[in-house]
C-alpha cells in the first residue's frame, strides 16, 4: 500500500489542512488519483497479472471517514474529494465488494455528506464528457504499465510531509483480497429494463443478446408467465406485475395533459403509449376514456397478445405495429399531437431516449405531459441519481422541464407470493431493479 492510500485512510484526527497539503503533494508528484491498492499490492508482491478490482483513494476516504465529522472536517474531506476529481479520480470504480465510493457512503449512512453529491456530479460530468468524446470516435487508452511504483514510495524523501502516517504498514488481508470483479465505467448508458448500469454489475449478456440488442429481442420468443412477461428461453424480465402502481402513476400524469387550463379540458384527448408489455398502463389509460389511444408495439408475440385480448376491437384504440423509430415520424407528418406520451420499452439504451426526445417535442401538445418508466441505472442508487440529473439537463435542452416524484419501493413488492422467503426475481434471469426509491418523471414544456 502506498503513502497516498495510507493518507486516504484518515489516520489522525482532527482532519486539518495538513491532509490537503499531503494529498496535493502526492498528486502533483505524479501519483495517479486512480492508483489502486490492488496495483500497489501486485507491485509489492511481484504479481504481473492485471488487478480485477479497483480500490482507489476515493474508496478509502469513503470507507474510513469518521461518522462524527466536525463541520470544519467536513470541509477538508470535501476539498480532498474535489482535488481527487480534479486529478482524474473515477467516480464509479468498484472495490472487492463490488461497491463504488457512492455505494460505500450509502451503506455507512453517510449519503448526507457533501462528498456524496460531489460523486454524483462527477458521474454527470463523466457521462457528458464520454458522450462528447464518442462524437469524435476517439479511443481512450487506459494503461498503467509505465507507472513508476518505486518512485511513489520515495516521494516523501524529497520534501517534508505532515506526520499523518505513523509508520509504514503492510497490506492486510482486509485491505486486499482475491479480486473478483472488474472496475466499472459509464461506458454504456442504460434506459430500460434489464440493462446494465455499469460494467461493475455482473453481466453475462453478449452484445447480440436480447437484453442488449433490439433486433435480437424482436426475434426472440416471449411468454406471459407468473404475472410477468419474460423471454422464453433466457428468462429476461421484460415486464412484471410489481410495476402496477408505477404504471398507475404514469397514467395519472398523462391525464394531467388533458387540461388546457385547470378547469378546461381539451376537446380531443390523444394518448400515446410506446411499448405495450403486459398492458398495465394501457388498462389504466382506457379508464380515462381518451378520444384516441395509440399503442406502439413492435414485438410479434406482444402484438398477438394485443389481438387475443381484444385491443384491436376497442373503438378508440389505434395500434401502431412497428418500432417507434419508424412509426412516430409518420404521426408527425400527419400532424397528430398528444396530450400524453408514455415510454416503456425493452432492450433500448439512453441514447435511444435522446433520439425519442427529438420526436416528443414535436408530438406533444403545449400543455401535454411526457413520462417514462424510469429504470435508468436502477441497479445502484448512486447511478440512478446520476441519470436523474442527466435527464433533467438533457430535457432542458429541448425546452422541457422534468419534475421527479419520489416514491418508496417497498421490499414486499419483490416477495414471491407462492414461495416462502422467495423473490419474484427467482424466476427471471436477473433483477432489473434494486433501488429503495423510484423517481417518477413528469415532463412538460417550460413556462417562459
């Protein structure tokens, strides 16, 4: 373990500006803010293999900061984290427990500290930067083979460092274990159900898997089973009945777009739902008796369900058979506008949503409401909150305002009714939800 790592374990109280001085010294002398315990351990023990976990200085700060921080100490720790990010610290690398720094703070009930928000903000910046870099098809090379590990341990010989580390300590078993997970980045963004939030989540999906590739999904057989819609062979969860209350909220939000003024209802109410799934939200929409209820669905097995259940015969229902990317531009060309639009698809990513926003601003009436199933990064609360901010920022660029309604998601929702101590996720390939809170989005045009 290097002196930088020792420093970030906060060995002394009170936490004073000495910590800032030491941290700046190490970083200015070339120790990367991403230098991990695993890298130091491998070097010390002459291990040539690449570490598969990444316990960074930021992890150590989040793990070792005292819970009884004084106000001045909070400021120092916050400044330390800011400095680490200035030097390129990774906000979502994962340690031996598959935890990001933000996950550690949540587990320690320290989410209220300013450093948690610093981590979320860093995630937003990283995603926006990655998006910009991707526009130019640039390749980012990550290679630490040329790091001068020996120099890292000798830096303090040339300058006086505050006496924060009493003695050099050996790497303990608790500090570094047999690696099992790779570090994660926001390399691939997510949008809908059953998508990975970051590479830290254990994923066995290939790029052509139904949960990752839309055309592969459309070619995959689905089945309705045990109050869920899943891929028949792989058991990917496409939709499940635990979402019923969320769908009711979505329908209620769309209904608000039916009013031109608080007491004046529109003479023609058009509602569009993109992705039928189990038909939960469409059932709620029907109860509102809109003038026209459009349903856009591309999967042949779901279209069969629509036909078998009589949706084609409903007088106010119009089925758009095909991908929304193909069908929605047709609506624009026909000058059809909507009081409410809901989006809930499978095997699509956040990039797809950005393309959808281009169409939503043209299809939505001035007083209309847009909403979607918000499963953006819902594998981890810290990533979920990064996407919450990203959505707000992106929608602002379209002149849309996004208000999130916080909804507690009770653990009881995920208990299997027919199995003692069982979970509804036991019957599907992988859970696509693990957050204790749901951020329900309600989106409309800004008031200027």
